[in-house]
C-alpha cells in the first residue's frame, strides 16, 4: 500500500504542476510597481459584490427546496426535475445568454409580458442578477442535492417517530448533517455567480461586473491593464470556497 501511495504521488505531479503554472505566471507577470485599478474598476467590484450577494441569497432561497426534494423524490417526477436542472447546467454560457435574451428580452415571450407593466430585463441590475442566477442555480442544486442524500434516512424516520414535523426534521436533523456538503454548494454558487461571464456578456452587459470589465480592459488596453482587477476577482471569489472547505473538513472530522 505504501509503495502504491508513493507511486500515485509521483503520478500526481504532472497534473498539480499543470494547475500551478497559471498562478505562478500571474505572480511573475503582475506589474507590482504600478499596481492600481483602471478607470471604473471600483464600480465593477461594487457591482459584482453587491449583486452577487443578492444572487447568492436568491439561489439559496429557491435552490434549497429543490435540492431537498430531489434528494428523496422518486419516479418520473424526479427524472423530469433532474432534466430541468441539468439542461441549463450543461448548456454553454453564451448559448444560455442568447436564450435569456430570447425569453426575457423586450421582444421575447416573457419579456413582452414584462413590458406591458413597464419592466425590462436587459442591461440593468435585475437582468444582471437573473444572469447570475441562471449561472449559479443549477450547480448549487446538484451539489446541495448530493449533500442532502448523505443524511441517513433512518435518522429522519426516527425523528418522525418521535413526533418531529417535516420542518423540524429538516431544520434540526437534515440541515446540520448536510452542512459540510452544503458549504461546498454555497461556495460553488458564489464563484459561479460572481465569475459568470458568458451569460452576463450577452444578457446584461451593463452594469459591468468584474468579468466583463476585465474583458473590456483587455480589449482596450491590453493584458497589462487587467492584472490588478484580476487579483481582486481572485480575492473576491477564492476565500469563501477556501473557508467552506476548511469548515467542511472540520465538520467531517468532528462527525468521525
């Protein structure tokens, strides 16, 4: 076993080195001598943080019930629901952006209904949040569903036998036991929401968040102009997954 583990460690080196190369390059190429934001980069950071937090709250609010139901549902209804979740998850972001314009744009089926009440969902904060929602929600549901599936059914049945209602079983039994996996779902949803580019680029180019601002800076001023904002994007997106991973590991150790 020890020799097999040592061999696996050596075979892991190519993949690990491959993953490290872009970040080592970032450290080397960043112009530390004039490390400053470009014009309106601060506005892009505010947009991504503020609307990203709103999108994350909405993802959790509407995604948790779906994940919980999928974890225990059976039959044809579950299959249909899983397809409804997987299709947008597997659809390329640019294609999803075009579909959102077709559906929610001013000339789309649902967009025309909104126009009748004086609302639009293109190139405004509401469209930005909706684009983030479509980018993050399917991933959150899939990971959260897997987290709820790890909860032993016997514990929930024991709670029911002791008189606990459905909400009580969810709140005091399922939610704490699934929290390590749910932490990963929260983190993934945050990264997907803040880092979403393809859907936002097509459906909600304005207000510009960090990913779209990175693209416009790159087009206008070249690669040297994007490193500062790129660092800030990493600072915004990476800490939450790292913290959730650490808490998940700690919870798993405590359960053992």
